[in-house]
């Protein structure tokens, strides 16, 4: 399949832009309008969970990148898929990279004690679903038909 724009699911790389903007806005809002956070020992427990979530996000990223590489298809959201990848993290989530982005936002929130990372992480996930995931799914259904529909029944959109 050609990587030309008419075959691409999107003309703009929404996910990295959305999540980077969410991180930047979270940091700014945390300084401008700090929200209350939990006190120890609960904040310490959330800090530890946040550290574990960073590792989970790293696993999702590395596993997804490797699966896409083995599947000989692109990681770029502005290019059309050459092959349908259903292995590795894609066996449990149709969007493990976007899930990893959201998990990382929550992890940063837990580590930094900033509620804004949760709020904007959810906003970025919603915007990613509308601007990237839904167009990508339409692209994959057109490209792979029944194989993609069968995959949709086996793996959920997020988790």
C-alpha cells in the first residue's frame, strides 16, 4: 500500500502533539492553579505506583514498537499501514502506544502529585480517540476488512 496522503488515516500527527500539549498545560496549570494532593502515607503509595506505571508505559512502548517493526509496518500516524499487527501488546490493546501515553500521564501525576496530569491525560485520551484512533480504525477496516473486524472482537480499543 502506498504511504500517500489519500491512503493515510490522518494528515496530522495528532497523538504526540496532543500528549505533549497536555504535559505542558499540566505543568503550567500546576504552577498557576495548584490543586490539593493527598498526604502521606497515601501520597507515598501513589508515588510508588506511579514509578511502576512508568515501567508499564515503557513496556507498552517497547513492545509495540518491536511488534510494528516485526510486522514491517509504520509507527507514524500519518502513514498507511502495510500489515495488520495483532501480536505483542497489540494482542491486548488495539492502541498500546496511545494507552502507554495515557498511563505515562497518570504516572507523572502520581509521581509529581499533580491532579492536572489526570485531568489533561483523560482529555488527551478523548481527543486522541476522536482525532486519531477512529480515523485509524476506518483506515484499517478499509485496508484489511474482515481480518481487522475479527481483530476488533479479540482486542479492545484501549484495554
